[in-house]
C-alpha cells in the first residue's frame, strides 16, 4: 500500500468534493484521472530501464567476445543483439539464442524466477507484480529447488 500526502489543501479539498459528489472513494477519482493518460506515457520509462540493462549486458558480452577473439560477435550492433542475444550461461559466457540448446532460462536464475512467477500468475499482463504470488513461487518452487541443490540431487548422475 502506498500513502500519498497532498500538501496543497485546495487540491485535496477538490479531490474530496469530487469523490463525495460521485459517491466513490478518492482513489477511484485519481484512477479515473490517471486513466486519461495513454499507457505510452508511462511505459517508455520502464522500457528505458530495460534498454539500459541490456546495453550493459551487451557491453560485457562484447568484452568477452573480444577477449576470446570472436570479432564477429564483438562487432554486433545493439539492434542485432536485441534480436539475437540469449543469456550468459552459468559459466558467464554470453550466448546467442542460436547457440542455446533451449530458450528456457537456467533453473535457479533470476530469469527463471521471473518466468515461473509470470506463469503462476504473479505478474499481470500490465507488468504489475503481485507480491503474494511471488511469495507462493518462492515458497513452492524455489524451496524445493534449493533443498534438492543442497542435497546434490540436481547434479547429473
């Protein structure tokens, strides 16, 4: 829950009056006001964060590829990597999607956690995270995974 303080008394009074006139909570009035803004006004901020994270990963990948003499991959543009980059494998080696056995994130990785949370309904289509579902995933999925890992049951036989 988020608590917002409105220091402008006239604005606060106006919100209260509208809510009373329409016989609904102030939160609903604010939601109606916010719904007037297109999603594109808010989403680019999230997109920019993701873009920055990807660019940082691409820089790290290019450094690796240069260090091993793979100048073709090291010379890929950000746009090419947006299309082709897969993951850093458990050894920290950057892999293109075409080099991956499966496009599934490695079990135990943050990407795997996000995928599992999304599949269990913890991330809504709007991108909103349902914290109660995250707890369920961590309690149900990752507790078993960690116990198996501690016991050595996830290692190939």
